[in-house]
């Protein structure tokens, strides 16, 4: 499996969706079967007001879904819709930045399977996700 898109093309895709553009994601790395994104904390992403930056779980879930989707976009050059995804939250997401690394496990004729790890600034695993996308 080879990457269909160059990094600058992936970055352009990140701006196509108003929601993804609002998230302000940064592409860190992209290979044939893996893609990493980063997101910076801002008040709209807070679980509650005040104190240290604690991320709302919905933002973490959106990061997982987007990273998985973009791993396949980078490989296929097409935007596959999400069929299903799940998130396991392992600890509170705290800090000014989160990174998500999506690994394509399998791309079949109909469905692509992607696993995603989300790390806090200290490199601790805060959430894991698995997503399925309609690649046909």
C-alpha cells in the first residue's frame, strides 16, 4: 500500500471540512499505513471552565474519527464515510496538546479498519479508538 497523497495535499484536505478546519489540526507525519495529527487546546475544547486544560471527551472522539479518516484519505485519495467507531478513555486528557496516531489495520473491498492512539503532552496514552470506514 502506498500513500496516494503528498503531505501538502493532506493539509489541503484538512481545510475542506468546516468542522475539521475549526479543530485546527496539524499534520505531523504520514506514511503508507499511518498518519499522525496534533490538536492544540483552546477554551472551546474544555470539559469545564477554569483550572488546568481538561479536554472534553467529544473533542477526543472527533480527533480519533478524523485521524482514522485521514489515514485512509492519505492512502486512497478519497474521503470514506465513517461506518462505526468506538473510543476507550483510559485517563483524563489534560494538557495543551494532544496527538493522535492512526494505523490502518486492513483495507478491504468495502470497509477499512483503523486503530488510533491519543497521547497527552507527556506521551501518556489517554484514549484508544477503532474505526471502520466505507471505502467502496
